[in-house]
C-alpha cells in the first residue's frame, strides 16, 4: 500500500472510548467496563494532491478518523505518518506537521469564534504558528486568503454572524488554508449547507486543490458528493473499512453488499417516483457489535460463516473488500 | 404506481376533483415592535386527496412557515396576515382555537424532523398512542390499545405488543420516527404535514421511512405535504412539487415535469447544482450569491439579482405566471424552453 509518493499513510488505526457507566452503577449492577471501538483497525494512504473520501452512516467512525489524522485526538493504536514522520497528538511544542495538516468542520456556525472579527479568525493560525513576521504581513496574507475563497479583503473587519452559512464555510476554508497546509481534513464540510451553496464550496475546494496542489481527506455521508470530489473512496461500517477502491470502481462496480445497497438506495433525480428496496434494519449498537461480519444482520447474502467469522479486508478486483461473498448478486 | 398517483400525474387535478386543501394568497408575517416582515408572501397552492405535494427550497425560503400556517400552529409574533386556507372548501385560517384543535391531529396531523420533540419522554408509547386514539376516534380502552398495537405493527415496529410499554428513549432514531408516524396516523388523518421527516436519519433508514410513507398514503388515501430541502427525496416520493424561494412559490408542477423540464431559472439552477452519482463532472453548476433575508427581499422577482436571464423588467414588478397544464412558473422568461436533465 505504502508508496513513496504517499503524503499520508494510516496503518491499523484504532481508537477506543471508555463508555462505562459510573463506578457506582457498575458495582450495583455487576457490569464490567464498556469499551466502544469507534475505529477498529483502519488503514489507507493518500498520495500528494489526491482526495480520499471516507463515507458511511452516522456513528461509523468517520469523524474519529478525521480527528486522529488532524492530530486532534490521540489514537489508541496504529500509526499515522505524514511525509514519513509520525503524527502524534500528544507531542509537545509545535511539531512540524502542525502547520501542514488543517481541518474544516461540518458546522460553519460552531467552528468560528463569534466574538472575533474575520481577520483575527483567519489570521490566528498565521500568528499562532509564527508564520507572519509583522502585523502588516499577516494582514496582507489574510486579504489574499479571503480573495482566494471568494470573499472580499474588507470582510476581515466583520463578525461571523454577518455572513450566510456558505460564506461562513468560506471563512473556515480560508482559516484552514492560512498556514499553507498540504493536507486538509474536511469533515462533512457541506452537510449543513444548501445544495446551491454546497456547489460553490465544492467548486472552490476543487479550484484550491488545482492551484495549491492540496491533498484532501474528505469525510461525508453523501454518496453523490463523494463521487464528485474523490479519487479514492473508503466505505466504513462500525469502525472498519469494508471496501476501499478508486472512485470509479466503487460507484460503477461496488463489491461489498453494504456499498451496493447504499448506492442503490440513494434517492436520485433520474428514476422519478421509483420504489427502491431499502436496506434492512439499522446500524447496530457499537458497544456490542454483531459477531463475525458486523454487517451480517442486515446483509441479504449472509451465511453461517458470516455470523461467526469476521472477513478480513482482502484484494478483490480493483480494490479491497471485507466480505465472504464479494461481488455476488444481491 | 397507485391509481391515485396515476390519476394525479396524468390529469390536471384542479379539474378532477375538489382539492382537500387550498391556500390562496397566504401571507405569514413576523411582527415585532410594530414592524412587520413578511416571511411567506402571497402563496397559493392546492393539495388533492391522496396526493403527496413536495415543498422544496433553500434554508429560510419559508417552507416550514407554509406548513405550520396550514396546521394553525403559528404563534405570536408570527401570524397569517393575508390570504386564506380552505380545508374541503371551508376556511380554517380563522377558526376559533377549539375548532382548530379538533381539526388538528384528527384531520390534519404533523410529523417533524426530530422525533424526540414529537414524543413526550416521560410517558410510555402506549400512553401517548392510546391518548391520541381516544382523543380522535370513538375507540376506548382495550379497543384503543388494540388499535395502538395495530398501528405500531403497521409502521414496522417488531414485536409491537412488547414495545407498547417502552419509552421513547428506548427506541433507535429510525424506530422513534416510526412511532411518530404511528402517532400521526392515530386520528386517521386525511392530510399529514411532514417537515423534514427523514433529514435526521441515516440514508438506509431514510429509504425505509420513504417507502413506509408511500405505502401508507396509497393504502389510506392520505395526502401529504412533504417539506424538505432534499430534491432526491421529493423525486422519489412526491407527485407534485412546489419550489419555494424567499417566501414565494416560484414554480409548481408534476415532479417529473419540474425535475426534467424546470422553467424557473432558480429551479434550473437548483437542479443543476445537485451532484449525482455517476456524472463525473469537472465542476458543479453554481448559483452565484445567496437567497435574500426576509427583511431585504428585492422588489420584483426576488431571484433577479442572482438570475442569469434577468432583464430590467424583472426587478420592476412581479413576473406573471407562466402556465402549461398544471405546471406553473413565476418568471417572465419561463416560456423560452428548458434544460433537459
Ligand atoms: N419563530 C420565528 N421568528 C422569526 N423569524 C422566523 C421564525 N421562524 C422562521 N423565521 C424566519 O422565516 C423565514 C422562513 O423560515 P422557515 O423556517 O419557514 O424556512 P424553511 O424554508 O423551512 O428553512 P429550513 O430549510 O432551514 O427549515 C426565515 O427567514 C426564518 O429566519
Ligand atoms: N468522545 C467520545 N466518547 C465516547 N464515544 C464517542 C466519542 N466520540 C465518538 N464516539 C463514538 O464513536 C463512534 C464513532 O463516532 P464518529 O467518529 O463521530 O462517527 P461518524 O463521524 O462516522 O458519525 C460512535 O459510536 C460515537 O458515538
Ligand atoms: S461477509 Fe457475509 S454478511 Fe458480511 S457482507 Fe459479506 S456476505 Fe454479507
Ligand atoms: Mg461525524
Ligand atoms: Mg424548515
């Protein structure tokens, strides 16, 4: 997997959360500690200038992967390497990767400090990482960044509440680009936006990638958006990657039953009024995941083997699939 | 496709039968400190019996206000300030509160985005369902309880007898939305206002709820006003769609017509901006700018400042309706052909 040209490599990433009830309750009920495996052995690589998307339903671990890669959450296991060097959230000082990896969040309202003017919001990483040498230089850089994202340099004097949702997400993009990062981790960057505004932001992200050679780790639950932005796609289910392949292979020849049903059940504008066979059941409780293949209770292909033996992620056709019956007709 | 749906799509329902619900020149305003701002500005539409009417548009376009006005749930400082709403030909916008309450839940029920707000967390599902059934039907006691079990079974709750005693928090998000739907069905309504009923759900569960609503409407001849910002959901489920922009309906018609041959430049922009699996575009079509806030809606066609086809007359007065069958668009240039998707 690991090629020399990969900017980011993630190997066997694990993150567990202790979700035990309080000690008193545990003693009273005789329950043990409860551990939630939010990310359970995830590996992928992104080449310089590429876009890898992670797609899946809520709670499957997308945000946790994003936060680990951005160095915001320390992993419980595995390794994240950026340009070959280990990314470690616990590292002291300002490690070299800090300015190189930035993150854009889903909520364009919550992610900007409402009491700061836009100029300070965007300039903060420049000052914080010691990248600007004078106030004038920072100001100039902020003006250039605002122009880059389609805002006006004069917007630096305004407050976030004076902007629409789409404009706020532009501010968040400008802030993320302030330290001239190579990797931008985008967690559902357009999920809170209307489609017309989403189109503006997705086009902007593509332009910035072309101009600055950015690399994206893109998180989304929207398959159509993922098809638009990605070179490569990883499909997650209950903390694991169940299928990973190039974009065209994932959408044109999906092999995992989960991927296939997800694609099939996404509402589109082509088959108007069409009844679609929906996916069975709901995402199981991640604290007590099903045995074997964790997708087996919802899978139309499940057999006895699926109930007992967890399928490993193995090469299949153009990608990798974790399924005992990859590519079989549903 | 159901018989009702087929009829709705083939003919102009306005000439078919009497509408179940009709809004005429509906205006909803917010009045604060003596100053009024119109959030919904003179909207007219009909809903036929058994019909699913989609209401789509950007955040803040006024979709929820239109739906809430129909249910009579607007509270000060919000109020209907002009126009009227007719239910089976009878005005309901000026009903006294007691009559309105009788109408609500019984004839017109609501489903909201967040199932938790519709359910009372401290009462069991049984208590909430039985209360609603007893309030709106002649069923009492054991008969009401049997009806509650039947409703839970109908909306796809496994082991309904057992789940009756459960509390809302004991259900998953998808199951909770099913309970809310059961509650809405309790009075055997003829019209359901569903405001973003699947927006908070996972894609897989969204598909299940869409199919459930489709079956229930066909089975019970129930009409739905489906409020959502998701055109995909509308294209899958609705018979007709109304596109809202800055407090007005700018286009309304059969879903296939509006999606494949949109006439209003805003609808065209909206359709083109939606990414689709498999299209592999280099760029998405984007609409420049943003929708105006209700207190700063420009004169004339509110879309004119963002419209690629705008002419001077667009900003002067309201454009007349372009009409073809039951497809309507409020644009001077709607007649000039359309994009085909
Ligand atoms: N309680 C309220 N008080 C004041 N203004 C309101 C209130 N509710 C809604 N508005 C305003 O009315 C306009 C229409 O709101 P509405 O909730 O109907 O929009 P919507 O189309 O349903 O949007 P969304 O997709 O975000 O739900 C918006 O500008 C909104 O800010
Ligand atoms: N800080 C936390 N403490 C406990 N559980 C968490 C925490 N963060 C996430 N989780 C759990 O980890 C799983 C994955 O969460 P997340 O990465 O946010 O998923 P996604 O972004 O795909 O919706 C979920 O079951 C979630 O509830
Ligand atoms: S391993 Fe079995 S249960 Fe799991 S996805 Fe494949 S066929 Fe379905
Ligand atoms: Mg998330
Ligand atoms: Mg709304």
